[in-house]
C-alpha cells in the first residue's frame, strides 16, 4: 500500500503517465517552433540566402514531424486546393497552420520511448 503524506498520495508516477502528460505540450511547442522557422525562412528566401532558407525549411519540416509524432490526434494534414493548390496544409488545433511543399515527407516511426512503452503494455 502506498504511503500517505497529508492529502496527497505518495504513489510514484510511471514513465508512461509522465510521457502521456507531457506529449501534448511538447507537440504544441514543436509546432510553434515550426511556425517560427517558417517566419525566418521567408525573408531569407527573398534575400537570396538559399542555404539558410533551406536550413529553416528543414527545421520546419522536422518540427512538424515531431508534433505529428507526439500528438497525431491534434494535427490535421490535408492537401490544400483552395489557397495554394497542391501544397500540404498542416493544422494544429488551437495553435495555427502551415503549408509544406507538395513533396513533403511526413512519415515517421515511433520514438524509442514510445516503442518501449508499447512493448511493456502490449500483449505478451
């Protein structure tokens, strides 16, 4: 039986509980990083700083992938045929939206932490 200290339970949180509690805020921060990288990329591209703009585009794509990996239920990915035909539109509930080039690869694999939790909680 867990020890009682005042009104709080002294039961230690499991790693799975901590991970579940932090996934959505981490996904939101990742998407905000993607928005920031997008805002930095545009003026660089206009000034002809192609290499720096490409780095920002990579960071944007990596951040979108991370947000999608952490909270797929909050990220909506569609093909935008209204504003920019053929572009990939990515929306994060309550945060904002971004466009990615038509060939953007958003595939991902579970992180090592997610694999470990699935292995322990899955069927034996």
